[in-house]
């Protein structure tokens, strides 16, 4: 079925994270920078269907 998709470029982002292990190990709070630059496409999900055998 014909449809229109929206293509977007993913921008740069930052987040704070911390790893706490079960053994008590922790990294403390670290900053993470994600460069972005990838792309994503969003389609109208009502036009998607499963292919037989998939």
C-alpha cells in the first residue's frame, strides 16, 4: 500500500549514567556524548503487515 515516510537525522545528545555492579563496584556518575548523525525513518504503522513465513 503506498504511504509517506518521514526521514529524520539524529542529532547530538548527552546523558549521565552510572553502573552499579552486584559486587559493590560502581563507576560513579559519568557523562556520555553521542555524536548523532544517524538517520531514522518513520512510517504509518497501519500500512505495515507481516509477510507470510516471516
